[in-house]
C-alpha cells in the first residue's frame, strides 16, 4: 500500500508540473492572440482603402466587362491551392480541419488527378502532410513568425501571382482557418485569382474619381492588380495566424482544465488509499493488543 501511495503522489506531482506548463503556454498564446487581432484590424483598414482605389480605377471594366487577365476567367487546366497551416502542433484541431477540407476538395473536383492541381503550402504541418502522401507541392514556406510581416511572406505571395500570370495554373484558391472569436474558427476557401471579389454594383455606386493619377491609369492598374491580390493573400495569412493563436490558447486551456481534473481525481484516490492504510494499521494494532491479553 505504501508503494501505491508513493505512486499516486508521484502522479499528482507530475500532473501539477504539466498543468503549470500548459497554463503558461495558454497565457503566451493569449498574448499572441491580442497582438494578432490588432494586426488584423489594422490590415482591414488598409485593405478597405486599396479596394476602394481599385474599384474606382476599374469602374468601366467592372460595369461593361474587361479583357484584363487578372479579372477574366480562362479555361481551367490546373488549379492551385494555397494552404495555410501551422509550423507546430498543440493547436487542437486547427490543422486537421483545413487539411481534411482540402483533401475532400481535391477528391471531389479533381478525382485526385495530380495533373489537375498543385499545392502551395505555408506551414510545416501542411507541407509534411502533403509530401508524405506524394502530392505535388510546388512551393512552400516554413517557420513563419507569430506576427508575420509582408516582407516575410512576399516571396511566396509574389511567386503565386507570377505563376498565375505565366499560366502555370488558371485558378488560385487560398484555404485557411478564418478567425471568428477566441473559441471559434471556420474553414474558408477563397478564390483569389482571377479576381472575383470586386463587384460591379460597387463601381456604379462609387463617387466620381477623387484620385490624382500619375502615371497613366493603365500603368497603375498593371502594378495595382497584382498588389491587390497579394494584399488579399497576406490578409488571409494574418487571419489564419490569428485563428492559430486562438486555437493554441483554447487547446492549452483545455489541457490545463483536464490536468486539474486529474489532480482532483488522484487526490481523492490518494486520500482513500491513505485512509485504508491507516485503518489497516489500526486493525493490526488492535488485533495485536487483543492477542497479548
């Protein structure tokens, strides 16, 4: 029984240490989440302004039609999926949700035919997942910072846009977890190319141009449309990172709660075992005293 008490006590001490670690990790994820949510808000202000400028410059194209390659759909021979996952675990179902959704899309729309799709991967978990299954990963980025700057992701974003312009693929989707709140995220699959989120109705309702253009309108659009798409992809990366921090915080909170529950159960078990030991010792002493009478 002494061995059993010692074993239970050891489990309690070990679980308490684990709970302290998970609690600290929860607080770290919480701090990262606050910063990431602020970064998302700041980006949304920028994205809104860029959208306004782009819509105004494209007013006639959106209303009457356009022949711009960034706006016009072409026959789809190959589709690209830019998939955003984390670089590590301990984030609950964050990675499994998005990877499951992507695999279902590939099975449904391409019948798993590798000639019909390619994958651009951000995050080690996704890259390792796809490569382990022999799937085509044309470009990847690992080791993303907790608060990624545009410069850090510029290469993979620019590469994605260039591949579309060079007709290596004909449609680009970004697949990621959209941050709703600290407890909830939603899988989002957003078409980035060709550009479809600019709405003709917005162009009709927009005011007369208030922007001074230098150089020509066409030269500006040639630079602006790729940058507009790049900003949307960057926004998705920030959104996904926010969801990742929220998932990590929730996962560590759950782990901490579970550890506390285990400690409570072990404490009850320890007290019962200790009580049984004391009762047995008293019984033995009484029996010994009775034997001496």
